[in-house]
C-alpha cells in the first residue's frame, strides 16, 4: 500500500521558517499529485497547495502565496513544503496526501494520507 511519512515539524517563533518533508514509498511520486493540507485545533482540514503537472507545476491557496513553496526531489522520492514568515495562526498539524487528480484542492479528492507533523508557531 502507498505510504507517506511527514517530518520536519516543531516549535518555531513568529517570523521563523520550517521545511517539512513528505517521503513516499510503494509508488513513484511522478505518477501522482501531492497535496499539502493542515488542520488547526477545532477547525476542519484545509488545503495549502499541491505539486504535479495537473496543478500547473505548483498551486497554492491565496493565504500562503509568497510564504510557502512546494518542491520535489525525484531521486529521493520526496516532496517538501518550505514555510517562511510563519504566523501563530499557522499552528496546525500538516499533512501530505496523494491524488490521481490534483484539483480542486479538497480533502475528498485525495486518497492516501500521511499521519501528519505538528507545527507550532509561538513566542
């Protein structure tokens, strides 16, 4: 079965940066779209962005444009989420997921999920 493992989360001060990783096994990332999502306490899981040809390369929701960057390392079969200028409201569990179709960036469009990695933005 497809397996996804997120890593790189932790505690960071406002304005700081983190780089999250999504490592895949049992499939080649080139054959799937990879989406990033987050879920804050008491809120629904929401899309952040995605990477694939069907995403137009990369796609981001408006709230994170200019702050977040998604990239792919094919040799390592890993997708990254670089997060800069972090705000306290970005505190959430961040997930990566796969889909045969990348858009719309909705949880119902994605089939396989990692367990998530906690990102806490606080002074």
